[in-house]
C-alpha cells in the first residue's frame, strides 16, 4: 500500500482485525462545538427564566444566582465529560456523526473523557481554540492537546451501508487474466449500479470497452461478469471457480 | 476457493446472530445492570475477524467487506467497553486509592506545597510589616474591600436577615470559583508546568498578603475565625491540584525512556484520581465555607475546628490506603 495523504487510519485489534477509522478535522469539530455551546446556553437561559420567575422575590434572587453559578460550573466542566464517558459522544458531535474513541479504537473511558475535556482550558487559549488548532495542524490525526494527553481521537462513525441487492440474470466468465483488484472493481461497479443513472452506468462501463467485444453492451457484459464472479456460473452450488 | 455467494450463505446465520446481539447491547440503557447473556459474542467476534480477513484476501465485493467491517467495529466497541462498578470504584477511591496515588507523587506534592506556602508566608510577613507591601501584592482597592468585609465594626460577615439565601449564593460562588481554580491549576500544568507554578505562586501571594495585612490591622478574630474551618481542605486541595498539574508538565520536561506523548498519556491517566480528589476536597471546603465559616460561634471554637480539620485531613492523606496493594 502506498502512503496516501488520507484521514483514514488503520488500527489493528488484538484479534488481528484491521479497523479503518476516519478521523475528523477541525472544521466539523468546531461546528459540533458550536452546537454543544448553543445547547449549553439554551439550558442556562431556560434555567434562568424558570427558576428566576418562580422565585421572583428579591431575597431569593441571591440564592438563585448561587444555583445558577453551580449549573454553569457543571455545564462548563462536566457537560462534555459526562456525555462522552456515558455515550461516547456529545449531542453536538452526534449531530455530525462524530464519536470519541481511544487511539486503539476502544470506547472512551471516564478518565479519558475527563482529561481531554479539562485540558480544553489550555487548548482554547488564547482565544478560539488557537492552541488546539495549531496542535491539530501538526498532528496527522487532528489531535489537540487534550486528545494527546488522553490518547483519544475524534472519528466519524458511518452509518451502515444498505446491503447490496445486485442480481443479474446471466453470468459469464470474465477474462482469466483479470487481477483480484480488477475483479473487485467490476463487482463494485455492478453493486453501485442501483444508485446510478443508465447514462452514468454506460459512461463508467465504457472505460473498459477495450476489453469487451464490439457487438456487446459494456454495462450488460460487466454485470454478467460480476454475476459470475459473485455467484459462479450456476446460481448456487458451485464451490470452485 | 469459495465464490462469494457460497461464503455468504455459509456464515449468514452467524452474522445475523451477532447483529441481533449487538442491536440488543446497543439499545440497552447505560444504567441497566450489565447482563452476561451474550456469551457467544466473543466467539462470534473472533470468527468474524477471521471471515473478514478471508473476504479481504479473496477480494470479495466491498458491499460484503464493508458490512463485515461495520460489524467488527460494533462488536469491538461492545467487547472493549469499560464496564466498571461505580460504587466499587468509589469505595476504593475514598478508602485509600486517592491518598495512595497522591503519596506516590510525594516529591511533586512537596514542590507544589512549597510553591504555594513559601510565597504565602513571605508575603504574609511583608504585608503585616507594611501596608505598602499589601498594596503592592493585591492593590489598594482590593485591600479596602477586604478591610470592609472583615472589619468587626461592621458586624456579621454576611448581610443580616439574608443568611440562608446568602449561604446558598456563596456556596455556588465557592464551587464555581474555587473548584474552577483547581481545574485550571491542573490543566495549565501541561504548559511545561508553567501554568501550575504561576497559579500556585499567584494564589500564595494573594492569600498571604490578605492574611498578613488583616492580622496586622487588628481584624484577626474575624479573619482567622472565618477562614479557619475551610482552610485545610481548600489550601491542601489547591496544592494537590498543583501536584496533578506538575505531573503533566514533568512528563513533557522529563519523559524518561519513552516518547513525550506516551509519558504525557501515562501521567494524565495517573493524575485523574488526584485531580478528582482535589475537586471533591474543594467541594467539601465550599460547603464548610458557606454553611459554617460565617457563623457567630466563639473564636476559640472556630480555631479548634480548623486545627482539627488540618490534623484529620493530613492524617487521612498520610495514612489511608497504606495496605492497598501496589498497582504496577
């Protein structure tokens, strides 16, 4: 494999499985942070209105400010910490499909969540997360200081793709000299066809037209090759190619 | 070699079984007790890892390999999820885990305490010696505000008739302010100790100057009577937060035979119980400060309570958890 510039990172689990994780960059994380910030502000405003109007009297006002300060303190230091430790993400991050994991792709622990969120104080220095941003730019996995200390990554969690429904009525053997990757590409093409217009299908298939006899429809040929690669010549029981 | 369809047919039931187990685990609410009815999961997961590797090496379609990869990620997530018994952990923490972890850092704790108490004493003596020094350390406006607050001629420290409301207000203020300071002292240690050192010295200068000045002008009964009760948990917790911060900074300054990143990660992990303990101590201090410190009991009793607090807390930190097995 060549070393491409990519946000995909491979993590090997103890079982030998290779997990592909896509780390999230500063922009989407910034937007998630804005959503979380809005949620926190709204909570404080609601608390302010509800408690403020229900107490009303000037005497209680002082006590109310005390409660308000406690709420603000908790939201400031423990909002992200609690959400991440319990669910692995915050509401803002979830809105963008982001997830926090340890750098071996295991779920984040309370201790990890605490470190990465307490160190926000330093990452947000001197303003607008400048320290964190600079740190992320020098790290190939977009880790800010808090992430480095906690050993965490913010990653995308993709929704599972719907299973392929590709079936073709005929299967014909493709040329034998096709490599594994080429065969895989042909199958991928066939499986993607349900999402492609007929024009786009033939446009893509025409890339391989030099492999296909002139009187054949490229799309049809590729699909029948894919059918053969996936299922063999008869529809089920063939166990060898 | 199997073609893909036969391969899929062979393992489809396993995958579906795994998927339904995962669905169940993922929808389970976190506060429910962990059940052990999914003993098949590790076995299915291990087999799945192998099947995924096979599918990759045989070049099966991406629709299949992606599906298996997705299942692996989900199963991995469930298998390696941290399932700790919170109560158990808390018992161990208060029963000595906190103190034992802190004693492991006794060198840094000494440094942090010196960084705080040396400026406190020096500035206290200087501020008591001359009001000019007091102004130098905290500014004349703040000196004036402090004098107003602790002047015995002004009666109670809290406004009359509003004690309970004011107590709650002050409780909130102390929590937000003092625990916030603890956490900042901790976090800023990652700047090669600079932040922690700064906050410790800065707070030491301030507190020392206030104490020295107020004693010198004759407000010692109101001042020492007020601060005695909560001084032990609050000041010790500040030094402990400093210790946790210095742990982060020292990991970067002197990582030893490991990379700085690894040293930082390890130090951060060890520092978590320490900063949590400091935060809880400050919460305790805030409670005393809000509900005990401002009362009108005799000066002697308040001082005795304060001294007893110092002795108890130091004894707890020095003695608890001695019998805990050393964890490597």
